[in-house]
């Protein structure tokens, strides 16, 4: 079985579920809120977000998300 990476479209679909206010962006606050609902710890999420948000604009793009997978 091949290990395939998700596509940008698939990553965007996941991020769309995290976009609480539906403005087309996933903010750090939205990401943390959704992930806390899944049982993650906030300290772990803040560290993860520092790694994901490579352009440091305060939002997570599909491309940034994919690079971290």
C-alpha cells in the first residue's frame, strides 16, 4: 500500500471545517478551538502552530498545513 500525501484540495477541505467564521482563513484561535475540541492540549497546539504558520501571518493555509503533514 502506497503512502500518499493529501492533496491541497483535501487539506483545504479539512481547514474549511476549522474556519469557524467562514472568512476563508483559519486563524490561530480557530485552529486551537477546533483542536481543543478533539482533546489536544493548548500548549502543544501553540508549539505546533509556530511550526505550521511559516509565513507568520496568523493564519494557516492549505500549503502550510500540507508541509507539516
